[in-house]
């Protein structure tokens, strides 16, 4: 086996999904701790930990107690190299989250043991299911009085439609929480409180039946033996293939806050989670072990770190290797570009990458030519598929307080919409700037960032738009006719694509009926 193939096989690229407050941020921090990557300079939101980037819009995030940013963290763990892609937790940013999930090979689902399956988790699981993404589960907050664990697993099985295979099982909970028992290695992992901020001691007792175990558990021993017997009978046995096919989830218990049970989960995660998987393009399937470089952009973000006031396009490498100063083909525009200074997020800090390979994420400096969904290759003209934009559901007209700053406003809106959280529409018939978003909060974020980053004050006005549809038609003459007759409702989006802005649901369906040759698409794929 070549070194390259071996190295690719070590990659574990994943994201964490959860309902807000289940413990995603807390567990992320613990994972970074185990990866010796705890200097979380700016990339991890530290709203509860005091490490905070200083830009104003991040302050807004802090105030609202939500996480807006997506970041990438790479760290080695045991034999493997882990790439953790953070996803925004707030519902308004679901589109962003969706696209991040297209860039990972597996997912860790964190569930609050006291609450069980919650809304947001259900939605995110739906997204994962589209691609049969393998799921690890961590049931959190065992240091509290939580719900009956078997009931929570039943809920996962029935609501999320995935089989549960408990790997570890908690011993007690709340004040009586004593650790976890591994059903497969017959080992008790002993919990020592007060070690939440560091790598906890690794104390193990081999054998539930051992004298040491009886001694350690005291009167809880018999109770645990009975419970384990019940659990074994009531749950599925772990099957690696079923897990990798997305039909079964291994379940782990613990407390992220007290940093217990996380290592036990991570140890199995790096063993079982899939290495980079093959990806589909419009011309062929790309294998991660192919030698030539390919990748796609799933996220664009500005101003992650106040010291680097630039925009970064996050690219998932799907095959081959990135090396410094390499030439890449920007497939959408058919141009070669030299990439000297890609960034990575190794050990929580943005450093220059000399080399990165399939499964890794690199950050490309973007000066306006890169869009979400763009494919980069070593010369091949192709396009990775399945990275959509969704039609926004909310629209506002953007007006300037100072009309002299129109250029800046346009530039700002254009650049912010490249990040994909909002979309800009410019009507063909007038000079309005219409902003579309999937959630209300994004409007506030845009206004704040326009102020901070582009020095323009704007106000929003209501606009009579119900929804947007991307217009497609192979017949150029028909399209031209449509353009002429319906120009009042037509606009170009930030990427220059023609869109129909419908005033009402009825307006949309009437137009669709009147123009059967025209396709009105609710998503746009690059
Ligand atoms: P996120 O919204 O999913 O990122 O959740 P956070 O990681 O920010 O956690 C939400 C709240 O739950 C915070 O107050 C955490 O301190 C708390 N929390 C997280 N993990 C645990 C845990 O294992 N036990 C307890 N008792 N609280 C926890």
C-alpha cells in the first residue's frame, strides 16, 4: 500500500449534530482536548469559556447565545487524523449546516439524556439520511438525573428510524454516576469527578464479575448486572456494516461537561468511522485514493479571525493531494489558478498547509471568484453534484441611509451572499437590492456585518415577494420571450442566475401554468 493511500485511510472527517443546548460545544472542546488542540484561537466559539473573538457580529452571537460560525478543526488522535467540521446550531442557519453535512463522511449525534430526541435533531437526521451518512450517538448529561436510557433509545429507534446498539452503558446517574460499562470489552471505566477541564484519569476495572467490580460497585452491583442483562436482550448487537450503511448507530453514554465517556466514544469512533468515501460528479465517480487533486467548496466565510480580515472558501478535498504553490483548475470558469497560501485549522489555529489530502479541508483565500459548490481539479472539467442552494423564504428590500455608499452596499451584499446564508436579487427592471434568507436572524447578521465590515448603514423595507424560483429553459428563444414578457418579476441572483420573484403562491402557479416550457426550480445547484 502506498503512503498516500495509507494516509487517506487515516482521515476521519465528521460533524456534530444536535439540538441547541444538548452539549455540542462542550463535547467539541473535550474532543479538542484529547487531540491536544486546545488552543482554540478564534475558531471555536467560546461563548461560555471566555475565549472570544472580538468582532462585533460574534459579539451578537454571544449575546444571543447561538453559534453562527462554522469552523473546521483538525487534530491527530491515536493513529488517525480527525477533521471536525462545526455546524451552526441555530435553526436559521440550517442551509449552512446542510451543506456542511455534504462535506463530511460521518456524523456524531449528541442527545441530551434528560430530553431525548428533539426537533432539530430530527431535521438534521433527515438530511443525513439523504446520503446514508453513518451516525455515532452520544447520550449526554449523565451527571444529572436524566430519563430512562432504554426509553431514550426507543425514541431514537422509533423517531429517527435507526437501530441502536449500545456500546457503553452508564452506571448510575446524577450524584450516583460512577462511570460507564463497555458491553463488548466487559470493562468498567471509572468516573472521577472534578476533571472536566483536563484529560481525565483512565481508570478501568476488567470484568463485571470480578471481585474488584463488586467491591467498587457495592450495592449497585446486582442492580447493574440485571440492567446489563436487560439491555443486551432489548437492544441490537453492533454490526460495523450496518453502521457504515447508516442503518445502525453505536450508542455511548457520558457527560461532556465532566469530560467522561467522551474518550471511550472517541476511541471507537476513530476505529469504526469511515475513511473518506467516494463522491459523485457530473461525469464520473471520484475515489478518495485517486492521485489527481479534486475538491469542492461547501462554505464561504468572512472574518473568522479578526486578525485575518479576508474571506475563506472551505474546500473539501475529494481525491489527491494539495501541495503549496500547486495549480488548480477552477472548473466553473475554466481557469487555472495558482494556490500558494491555503490555510488549515490544525490544532485550532490557522496555519499554512504544506500538504493536505482526501478528506481534509483547506481554506482558499477568496477575492470574489469562488462560489459555494465550485469544483477545483488539476485540469479536468467536471462538477461535484449535490451541493444545493435553497430558495429563500423571507425577503426584504435593502435601503441605504447614506445614498453615496451604494457601491459599498452592493459589494457587501454580494460578498455576504457568496457565503450562502443569504441571497441577493437584483431585479432586471429597477435598481432595488432584495435580500432573501431562510431565517429572520440572517437579516440582523447582514445589517451588523455591513456596518462593521463595509462601513455602511442600511435599513430594511418590506417587499412584495413570496418566493424565488431559478428559471431554466433549454430553448433560448422561449427563454428570451419569457424574459421580455415577465421582466417585472425577474431578477438576477448574486451568481448571475435568472430568478423569478413570485409575489404570491397563486402568482407562481399561474406563471408556471402559462409557461410550461420554463422550469421553475426551488433549489439551485452549481
Ligand atoms: P450546544 O448548544 O449544543 O453547543 O450546548 P453547549 O455545549 O453549549 O451546552 C449547553 C449547556 O449544557 C451548557 O450550560 C453546558 O455547560 C451544559 N452541559 C453540556 N454538557 C453537559 C453535561 O454533560 N452535564 C451537564 N450537567 N451540563 C452539560
